[in-house]
């Protein structure tokens, strides 16, 4: 079993502090343990400039991106503005950096940049749950997965901060044994029960249900945001009666399955409104609303504001974190 791990973190502007901390802190914790393994890391940025997080915290790179050294893990971290980082230069740079690493890791929306560079063609990958639908549509050559993290050869992908912590503890266990990962997990009061619940988002992870039908129903809803299906269909796919479906949602989330389904669609509409320049009519189509007016009414009822107002207030000021 090896006694060392080397990392190069590549930060793109708009990255999440929580994701970076979830990746770095387990490494720091294990390294600091008595007689701990040799773990090292460097931080670089695409143009060797200070990287600004979504909350405007500035990180000074400590390693030029041109550094030819090889390393075990290249870790790519991006936030909401990953589309803006898809340039010819960045794609070429990612391919070059990937060639120097034993493994390439995409965190949060890092998988988007890896896919744009052609590095995930034919591979399975996951991404922050808010970007899942767009990722699958934009990169049909990538097999999308709702797993919390995915290993595909030398490529590893994970979503938001909580899933990144899961992944890093998993990697530490692989490299240094379960005892070392256990010690690190205890430092972070890590909840191992959550590990295999899937990459579905924070609101879904609040429940504690182990009933497979409940999770299956949620998966059906998330797979049919653009073309909504009936509750009868959802119940059937989850091997539940309609009454059992309603009872499960009332027990776990204190709302009806229909209400939860609408919240998923409205949440997707909100993401599209703040992350893209799509017109409201197109957002309505992609979230299963019959017209822009229908979407606008439901959106205002849920969030207390219009899409145009939300866009003006939040454009370019947030990033996925959890």
C-alpha cells in the first residue's frame, strides 16, 4: 500500500469554497495524524492569476500551470460559470495536464470542462446535481450517472461539497487503508449512512428513508423534468400504489409527491434562469410548463419574484456548493 499521494488542484474562477475545503481538509487531516502518510498538493490556475471563488475569496496559486512535474491526481474545480471557461486554450491545457496525472478528478462542475476537452468521451461521469440534465444533453457521448462519485478508468467525477467529502475519504481509504479513512471521517463527524444515497441534491438528502421505492420515485421525477409524467406512472415505476407514494412523501418530506415534483421543476427553472441566457419560453419548455405565463405564475408563487428580477439580482454571483 503506498504511503504518498500528490495532488494538483486547478481552480477556475467561481469555484466553491466548500468544495475546495471538502477536498483539501481530509488530506490535511490525514497528513497531520501521528506518523501520517506523505500527502502533498499545489494549487494552480489557468493563467497563473489569483482565482476568485463564488464568494469572492481569493486564492493565490503556488505552482505555475506550466510546471512539467507529474502528480498522482489532477483535481479540476469549477462553479456555475463553467460554460464561460470552455475555450480552446483551456481545453488544450486540460488535455496536456491530464497527460501528466495518474488520475484526473472533476469536482462540482469540473466534469463539464473535462467533457468539453473530450476527456470523458465514452466514459461514465457525474456532475453537480443542478447541472445534471444540461450535462447529459450537451455531452451525449458521456454516460451520465447519479452516483455520488464515479470512477471511469483514470477519470473520477463528483458533484457538490458533501459528495466531494465522500470521495476524498474513499480515496484515502483506497490508498492508506480503512483505518486512516475512519480517523479522518471521525474528525469531520462524517455520516457514512449517506454515502450511497446518490447525487440528487440537498433537499432530497434531508430525508432518512431507506425505502427503495421512495428513492426510485424521486429518480423518475428527476428523469422527467422536461416531459412531466403522471403520479400514477411514477408510482408504478417505483412499484408503489398511489396511496403508498403519497404516504411516503408526506412522512419523509411533509408534502405531497405532486408538490415535490413541481418544486423540482421550479428549481430547475430557477437554475436555468440564473445560469443561462435562455428566454423564459425556452425555460418553460425545458421544465415541462405549458406556457411562459404558466411558469411565471408558478415561479412567482413559489419564490415571490419574477424570473427577470431574479436574473438581474443573481447573475454571475453564485456557484453550486452542496
